[in-house]
């Protein structure tokens, strides 16, 4: 028997696809952005998708779920509230805007967790899973009573008496996902068997299967080359070399000739800002490399004295530069810009900028290009699932009459803002294990061998 679920802040439903494979049927989903809501509707055609904010859709979400449940328990509610005000990048931008007087000190998006908690208290699901950036631990918001509190404290206070749980710092690479991406996964339950297991030391999330340094029980992380090494080669030099027409989504942007030169001289795991002299008569490898340090305000800034010309022969180095006032200067950029991925590690976290070479570690480990969308889908574990990309009618969530697909920009966006669905498939299956007393007994016997997870309580 499949278990019923509700998803809040659903995005395009990417993570929820993993839960569906685990055995959950979503009766309600909620997503404010029309394109993402339409993609969710396309991939969850039998689900009621509310293209509204959680605050505006609160009563309808509850009424819809209650009508379908007809007195039965809702098994799972997932909540992925906006993270822009919590993430490292979001907080940096927030501080900058605060200094300029352009934004209040507290990001109002962080308070969207409050109406979500009201929905949880109304529907009383057996399980609740919150997913967000790890900075959620240290994020303060104003409660309904005007008091400043940490978000996690508010969650546990509002649900206390019925729910128990933990907040876990999760590295997805530890689950065989070829991507280093960290998230805070907070799991609460009112299932009595699960609470008993939790009190005895059993984790509410599945045990890791992989590690950076493998052990007898844990396999080695899956590297980016392990994941995408079998893709046909591409090259960002021209339109012929940048596309593999027989493989959907295996295409990359054509690089500006200057950028192509910077990239082709960049070794695996290094940034183009560190490139050394390529002048045949010199080839010095001792030019200073790029760096960054914190200024007096605590902001990490890239160094401005990184040489653009060889310190030995004075030849122009193949480092990123920009033209200015009839001359050239080193381009402003962090040490991770124009940087190749390390082939022996999982890919760094994929972002909505995964197709831009100047973004954080977005270059292919060996080939002169960024990742293709097909490679990004595999790194994000999307190729394991039956997933459609449109085209869509935003109002109805159905296919448009004209042929075509969702734009690349939307695909990059939903990959960058979502969690690899494989983890939620594993988490969903783990949650269902708590319905089996024999499986719980086995988990209790193994708990002393499980890696310790950081817990809020």
C-alpha cells in the first residue's frame, strides 16, 4: 500500500521524484513560480499542484489533503523553504545590501517556515522532513510573538509534545552521489515505533554507504569521472565540436576564443588564474598563483596583485583578463573561477550557473568546456528517473501543442536549487522501514556501527 504525502515549496518536484520511487504518492504540492509548478504538474499529473505561496495556499492545501485522506493518516510532509536568506551566498549578499541600506537585517523569506508549521499542525503527518542549507542552524527569525529565535528551535517548539527528531548534516557524496553537496536534513516523527528506535540510538536517516576515505564498510566516493567518463567527448571551440546530436542534452556553449585559450592551458583541479607561462622559450612554472583573504570587514576578497604577465619573461600569461582603457588587467574573480573539477573527487555542488566557465569549479576535468546538461543530469542522479522537461502550459500544467522542450536555463535552475533525488529515495525507503518491527530490531543491533550524525538535540 502506497503512502500519501504533501510537498511544500516543491520547486519542480525534483526531490519528490525520489520519494515517489520509494513508495509515496503526493496528494498536494505547492510552488509559487509558474514554470517550476508546471514542471511539477507534468511529472505528477495526478497531484493537485498549487501555483501559489504557502501562506496563500495554506487552507486549500489542508482541505485538499483532508478530503483525500478521509480520516486516514498523512504519512509524510516535506518542506524545502527558500534558502537564499540562509545560504552562505545569500547571507553575503544580505550583509552587503544591509550596509548599503537596501534591505532589512532579517530576510522575510526565512519566515515562510511559519505558515508551513501551521499546515503541519493541521495535517499531523506521521513524518516531517525539512531540507535546507546547513546555515539554517544559525538563522534567526522573528516568531509570531515578535521574539527572535533560531528557526530550528521554533520548529521543535511548535511540534513538541507530538514529534521527536533530529537535524542531520548530510554530505550527499556519502550516499554514492557523484556530487559534493551538503544539506541540513531535519526529520521529525510521531510514529511510536520510530520514536522508540530514535531514543535507542537509531538514526532517522539512512546510514552512509560511501566515504572520501573508504573503509571495510564504506565504499569510496563516486568521482566525477566515474560518473561521466563514458560520455562522448565535446569541445567548446566551435559549433561542430560542442554538440553530440545523437545524445539528448549532450551539448555545451561555444567558448569565446580568449576563454578557450585560458581553459585549454588549465590543468585538472586548478584554476585558469594559476596558469603558468606558455612562451616556448620560457615556460616558467614559478609565477605567483591567485589567492584570496578576508578584509577588515570579514569579506573574503580575491587578491588584486596576481600577475598577468610572466614574472620571468614578461609574456602574457593565459589567465583571465579584461580590456580596459585601451589596455588589459587581470579579471576580478575568486580562486574557484575558471577552475577545472578534480577528476578524482565527486563534482562540486551543481548550481544554476553550471554552464558558465567563470562560475565556481564548473569546467570539465580534462576537456575544454563546461559540463553538458546530460552530464549534469547524471551527476544529479536525474538519469535514474522517468522525468519530463516540457514544454508546458503554465496555467494547466499540460504539454503545449507546439513541439519543443523546457529551456536550458530552466533545467539549470531546477538542478541548481534541488537535492539529488537519489537521496530522497533512500530516505523515503528508510522511513518506511520503521513500519517493520523486525527491520527496526536489526537497525538497533547495527546502531553502534553507524557513523555519528550531528544532532540538534
